C-alpha cells in the first residue's frame, strides 16, 4: 500500500513538472530551484505525461495527487501575501478540526529549511475562519492559474 502511494506520488511529480514547464517564466522563477530539482529527482522516469496546450489547466486530465501538489505549490510560492495569510488560516483551521476528530498523520511535503524560510517571511495572526459558501479553494486556484496561462 505504501509502495503504491509512493508510485502515485512519483507519477504526480511528472505531471506537476510538465505543468510548471508551461507556466510563464515569472511564475517558474517564484518556485525555488531546489524544490524543482527535488521534483525531478523523485519523479517516475517511466511515466509520461503530455500537457495539452489546446485546453486550459482546469481541463487537463491530471491525477488528484497532482492537484494536491499544485495547490501546495500555489499556496507556498505563487500566491500573494494576502492569499498566503488566508491559506495559513485555512491550514490552521483544518489541523485544529482534524485534531479534534482524532490523530492525524501529517507528512512534510517540502524540506524543513524551505519551510523555515517561508515562515520567517510571513508573520500571520491566527484568526477564526467563518464558513462562507462560495467557490472551493481548488476551483479558485485553478481559475487563478488559468488566468495566468491565458495571459501568455
């Protein structure tokens, strides 16, 4: 089971790397080189993914694992400072809810030194989130990325 998850993660890195290649240079430069190298080092060398330029990012046929990684890349490196604060609040809220429901196993996606650098950049206050019915977070991210790709 663990091996299967690792294989899916390695395939998702292939898709994520291909998506990053199709981002504008401005966005690509926001993602630290060490992170991109880590993706390349850990991706599945036998899996191939082709980014279809004729459809939007939202319409690409990507794995759920890739969607999760894309969300993490967006929240850590591509979004504005205001959006980063909202992500931080969302993450804190989610972790609190999960802890209330029982133990949660959280894996670190990025190296600790990168997390510490980002933590030093953004100082946020913990606020209680109000639940608002609107587009879900993933839809907002895809819409934002889609707008960036259409600007090319």
